[in-house]
């Protein structure tokens, strides 16, 4: 089946370069069951779920002369073993070794002649654990007709549900001339739409009102966000190299809930305040000037649940909208409680604050939604100029009970966000089963000291907690 890429999908497909591959990644840490967890078992699980995400067996084909947007076509030579791969650490592998591996894999662009996703089963991890790392191209995941693969391979019970036999017969691949003739036909029947499509393909990331609506945003929010202007100057904004560093942090969710109750704010406010405190101390540790009025502007997309879809959301359907939100983190403020108060005031004025998706809502969705919601948040961020914010912070809720992958307990989940042009740090936060998991992706050259951030995040959280004790 041939389907033309939407304007936004096409823009994401063309946006990346060798320094900024446009994927969304996720790192799942699972406990190896008593009977073991073989590569073949994970492969079978993925293969069973592919009918829920048909785009994962399709590849992108360009149209001659750029006459129209590229198309999705079935990969007639689809080989699942190419996409689901085995890797291993020298046993017993440490978390630091795993993070180095993720950074190396995440630095590599994907093969555009095949479906745009990869999965790595990483064995040899200490304490009887296995890691599963996935990366999906940003053009692939739109949250509606295409979910992130990590969303659909997760189960609510240890025994996976039964799936019917999947008999997939790929459609014959069209020739270049057929795609060309089809594009000509669209020029004849819809010349205005085709002209707009070509302009968006050869231009920037399509920041027109139409593309913004296509990305699922509210016009009022977009207008207010754009009006914020250029972000403050920051060491977080410099040339991005091809190499990455990845690290993580994990905090009990209950500590954030205690602060939420104490200061009558949202958990997301506490997350942003903790990040603000960590960035403040990171800048100070580098000897950077931090004045009383210093700020770091974060793009912190909000997940919004459409009222009409509360009862119908599930695989293959729109599970959420995502609204852009820029917030100036007051890193110049030395008092942690005042930082939190300022951030809570800023988020309270945001028009979608009352519609945020929380864990009680998201847990009703099929599968494990955070990978898809992170991808949608990144879509929103990349539709804005990187000059408008200093750092991307996505924060999405996950199930607050045990999740399984191929019968194995999911212990930890970290999203791996991409770096945007001239932005050397991105942070993705996920709540799952009583914990908050921070996935921290950074440029290897510009942030060689990114390993200090997990400790600084813990110190920043403790600074807030100490006041409440």
C-alpha cells in the first residue's frame, strides 16, 4: 500500500543531518525470568505486535524531481532480524558500560533504504538484567496511525495475550515512473495543495499554521510560544558533534508527590524546579556567570488528553495531543522554594495546565504509552526554531503498576531524546511504577561532564525536601 507522508512526517524525514539524527529512543531494563529471556522470545514478541504498527514494515521512497512528498511503501524484502539485533556487554556489565553503548548506537543514523527503526537486545548486564534499546525515526511515530514500538510490546500481565496468526503479504513496490505519474496526477487534481507540499519539503521545518495544527497544537498556545522570542545565551547552545554521552537518574515518585502536596503545585512543576537547580549548580561548577536574573528557557511540551477520546483511545488511535510550552527556569534564584514557586506560577498561567494527562488516565491506555508520548513531545519541539529555547525537557506519565515485556518484569524505563540543532542537552522524564526515570542525552564534546548531572539532580531534589522536613 502506497501512502504519501504527511507534511510534518516529510519535514522530520528531511530535517536530520549526520550530527542530529532524528529518532526517539527508549531504554528498558528488564529482569531475566527464571527460565531466561532469549533473543528468539523477544523477536517473537515483536513479530506478533507488528500488525498493530504496520508502518514498521514500510520504508520511505522519494519521488523523482521532488515533485511530491515521499511515500510509505511496503518493504518487500522486510527482514525482522535486521531490525531486532543482539548485543552484549562483557559480563558482568555495568550500567556505565551500558550507557556508553547506548550513546554509540544512538549516534548512528538509520539506513533510509529500510524501515526506520532498530531494536537491540543487550545481554550481559549485571544483577541478572537485560536491556532493550529501541530507536524509531521521528517521521515514523505520529501518535495516531503509528505508535512507538515500545508502546505495543509491553503487557500488563506476565503472560502475554494471545495473538492471531499474522499473514502479511507486502504490496508490490511501485516503480519510479508510477510514483512520478501519481504525483503528476495530484498536481492536476490538487495543484494548490501540491505546491504547498513542495514548498514545505524544500523549506525549513514548516512552521506554517497548517503544519502546526497538523502537529496537534492549539493555535493560541503556538502564538504565545512564538511570541517569547530568542532564548537567553547559554553554554547549552553550541555546535553539536556526531557523538553522544548518555546517563540516567532515578528518584522515588513519592518524594515529588510530597513536594506537590506541600507547595500546592503539580509534579511537573517540581520536576522543572529540580532540573533548574541542577542546571544552576552545573553552570556554577563550570565557572559560568550566573546572576540573580539568569534563566534557562526550556521547551517542556504538555501532554493533553482530548475529551472526546477518553473512552476510545488505544493502539492505532490518537491517544493524546501535545501542546508546546516554553518556561524560563530561574537558575539565578538561589532559594530552591522560590524557584519552585516561580515555575508553578508560570505553568499555572498556561492554558492547557488543567488538561494534563496524569498517571491515572494514561494507565487506562493499551500498552505502555510513554515511548509514544515522548515522541510526540519531540515532534512539537522540533517544529520551533532551536533559537527559541535552550533545552528540551519532556515529561510524561506511565503506568503505576508492574509492566512486562515478553514475560520479563520491566524494572526501569528511560527515554532517550534526540539532540536538536545547536542544543547539546535533552532530558526526558518518565514516571513508572512509583519512580521517576530521567534519560539524559548530551553532546560528547560540549558536555563531557554530563555524568555529574544525576548527582546534581539528587542534590537539587534534596534541597527542596530538606525545607519540608
